[in-house]
């Protein structure tokens, strides 16, 4: 499970640096430095063989190459990178611990740590830290990838309803690109041919609300406060009800809200389950 935790750490830290607006060169340098530190800590501190670290770093590099950290849903990557990361993490949770020698400076520190810390397995602490980083920004990328098909379908419906003269209509409404169907790779952004009114731009705050919500769900789930988690789910629906009900017959906001919320909650519950499994393995 240390390998899965390392993947979450690499991906989560890199995505946080990608949204920090440091500039392209500074971002690349920062990611390389942070990844080098994490690799040294895992290899020298826990005893993970370096070749397994190279494999995990390769998965993390594929994630960076096939995803976008931009907040625009229409520029979101496909869902496959997110599925790939979660599958690797799940496999690491059920794999045998013989891959790790469990020796190094981090293991020694954990053995002499205060009782409250030493009582928690080191692998669980590392996995929990990786899950924390992944839930902040990387999960937003997965949520946007899940939302993109619904937004594209709504865009296509708008384009068909408004006719071929929609581009440059001058109506003053917010506009965005509509993709044309055709052959394209799953990670690429579709070509732009027209602009139409955006159906769901005013469900704001998701980039900040989502991480806070996921972290709260993980904390409450691990604490056994499942009724409070259910209350959070219900409260979010009540808060969003005026916006959703004002959507009328189109229903695009309702779909946008439901898909985004369910994917976000599923990620939080899945990683909370991962932390629990690592603590009881």
C-alpha cells in the first residue's frame, strides 16, 4: 500500500503546484524537486525498492501528461487517467507487503514517535497524507472529466436548437466552444467550430467547496459519524435547490450538480475506505 500512497503523493503534490500559477518553468522545477524529495523519503525512509518507485513515478508522469489542471470543464481530460490512478491504488491496497523492507529513517522515527502516532501503522499515515493531497485538487480534475460529457451534450443541443447562425450572434450571452463529432484521441480537446450560450456557468465555488466537502466526508466517515455525512449530502441538495429548480425543463444544472456531487462523494468515500483498509491490514 506504500506504492499506492506514493502515487497519491506524487499526483496530489504535482496538481497543487500546477494550479499555483508559478509559471511553466517554475512549475516544472517545483514538481521535479518535490518528487525527488518524496522518492528519497520513500526509498531511504521506508525501504521501497527503487525500481518500484520508478514504476509508480511513471504512472504519475502519465497522469500529468494526460490531464489538465485548468478549471474549464470543456478543457477537461478524459476519465481514463483518473480510473487508472484509482485502480493502481486499489491494487496496492490488496498487494502483499513483501515489496517493502520496512526499514529506514522514517521507520525508525515512527518506532520512537509518541504513542498516539506510533499506534497508527506507518503505511496508514503515509496513505492518509497521500489521500489528503489527492482530494484537494486531483479529485477536481476527475470531477471535471466526469462533467464534460454532460456539458458537451448540452452544448450540442444548444447548437442544434439555435441553428447554424449561432456563432457571432452578438446577443451578449456568455459563449463557449462547441466540439464537432469525429475521430479524436480520448485525451485531446475536440476542435472548435461554433459558440453558443453556456448552460451551467453559475454553479460557482465548486473548486473550493469540493475539496472542503471531500475532506470533511473523509474525516466524518473515519470517525464513524455516518448520519452527519448523510446530513451533508442532504444539506447540499437543499442549498442548490433554488438554482436547480430555476433551470426549467432543460435540466442541465440538475445533471451537472448530480454528476459532480456523486463523483466527488464517491472519491471521498473510496479514499476513506482505503485509509480504513490500510489501518486494518
